């Protein structure tokens, strides 16, 4: 069995700005479309190859207003493609602490999302634009 890890200090930056202190959840997901290349010579079974890749980035952020806070950082990014970096720990990049680098199209942002008496958070999911790079070189 491999070494398990409890993520307590994930590092996240959006548009080269560290949002770690506002972030409580992240997901990076990838998928690959399949293309059917079945021929009459396939022996009666489907054959497939990988086609286009896709990805999504999900994040939960605590709301905050003011200079260098969540809304200040994200408000002007809706409709733009911006760089995002995520690594599991606040350590140097390496084989056991890879940094995932990618661009997202910021398709949505909720400048206000709150319930009475609860901590204001916002969940967003953005499509990844292009490849996801897994950087392990410090």
C-alpha cells in the first residue's frame, strides 16, 4: 500500500495570485473522448482510440471583499482565459509534490453567494483550456 496523505496545505494560484488562504476545496478532472474505429476485420468487437481530451477545475472559496481578496481577484476575469496552478503541499515542486499548471476559461463567478447566519462561500467549476501540465522539476 502506498503512502496516504491528508491534504492540509494545498497551494492554489489564479492569475498568478495566491488564493490559498481563501480556498477550502479543489478538483482537477480530465477525460478523453473516444473515437470508434471499428472495421469489418475487428472480429465483431468494437475498437476505439483516444480522441480529444477535456478537463475541468472546481474550486470552493470563502467570499471576501476588498483589495487582494477573492472578489477583487476574480471579478474582472469572467470571460477570460487565465492561468491556474495547484500543488498538494506548500513544499518545493518535485515527484512527490507535483504542480498542476493549466489555463481555465472563467465562465462563471458569483460575487455574492450567502445564506443568513452562514459563512459565505462560492463554488465554481471552469473548463480547462488546453492541456494540463504536471511539473515535477523544481
